[in-house]
């Protein structure tokens, strides 16, 4: 790709490398960019106000998704003159943990395809001309793995756990709503609120679905006959375990101190609670279908 001024190429742009820099709560995705001034460039042109917008290419046929704006690590102004060596500069893009997770999900185990759109202003003999050009850059699996290690971010195992959904008048509306609020809290980094909503979601689902007596009975059976428990009873015991594990989110100790819950706690509980509420929803829907069939016969 290149910038041109009044029909003359004034700078060819090349990505020479990508690496990561670790930070506090965020990391920097760094792109090494080389600016080459061709020998035929029009003299007396100065390039300034460089900006790099980075998009990520996903599935074929879909528009690239916005990732962020990368800024040069130091101010840059490039003048065209003969015999000039390539000017090299690092562009830095801040990445939060959530973006790293989203990138891994979008990548899906394949190469990472970036769309880089460079813009600048070219000031020359005939005034200021805006510049814009775009280049595609592919990071293969080994290169991206190296960048992830440099970013020192967690390694993500991407799995799909759909958020449950139901009609507004469904008996599990409250439980489903709390799972969705827990997800919103997770995005905002409010991990204690995630844990609290998950507890209330599981309790609400048990009561609304009429399964609370069966769950209580399962807790007793777990003490004496756990080997004989059915799959459903084991699921009920998991619901009780979630409720028990999250109980401290609603209490303080004798010194008035609340229990601390981490991102890992929030991830674990949200995934488990979402799956449990979805399972309760599926059982209710299945019984509703059977009830309709029975009424028709």
C-alpha cells in the first residue's frame, strides 16, 4: 500500500512485525511499521497526523469487526527527500482481557486476519491532501501464539454456553433475567455482583419450576445414597452446590468483611448457573409439550 500526492507516490507502507507488551489490566498489541519513500517521490511533501484503525476479518461475507485505534509510540512526521532510509515506527493498540477473549473466539483456532487502515495528512506544494489506504495482514498460528505469550494474557478455552431466553410471561422469566444481568456485570468487571445474581437465578429457577423439594431431598440423598442418584438428582445436587458456594456473596463475617470473588469465580458460576437455568427451562418446556399432546388425545 502507499500514499500518493498529486499523482506521485510519496510513501510505501509495510508491516514488518507484530509483538505484544504486557500491562496492568490491559496489554499492548504492537505493530512495527516501515515507511519507504520511493526515489520518484515528489519533493517537499510532509506527512503527519498518522493514525491506524485496526479491524478483524471474521467469517467470509461478513464485514470486518472494529478492534481499536493504534497510535504511534512517538510523534511522527515524514518528509520526502532523495536517499532517505525507511522510517520505522511502532504503533500500539491497547487490548483489554475481554478483547483478547473475543479475538480468540473470532479466530476459532485459525489464523488471525487484520485489516489495517492508515490515514495521514500530506502537506505539499499544492496544499494539504488527506491520505488513506488499507492493507490486509495475516498472523499465522505460531506467530499469534508468540504474541499471546508476550501479552501474558490467560490462555482461553473458548466454549459456547448460550444465555437462556424465554417469553416475558414464562415462570422462569425472573431467573433468566438474573442470568442476563450477571452476564452484564461480568462484562463490567463486577464479579461480586455476578456471583450474587447467579445465586438468585438458581434459587428463583428452583422455586419457580417447583423443583425445590426435589433439590432438598437430593441433598439428603447425597449423604447416604449418592451412588444410586440419577442424572437429574446429580444435577439438582449441582444446583444446591452453586447455591451453597455463592451464599457468602450475601453475608459478611464477624468483622463485617465480605468475601472476595474473582473473575475465575464469576466465570465458573455464570457458566454453571446459565447451564442449570437452561436445563430447568428445557424440562418445563418438555413437560408443557407433553401436556399439550396429552390434552389432544
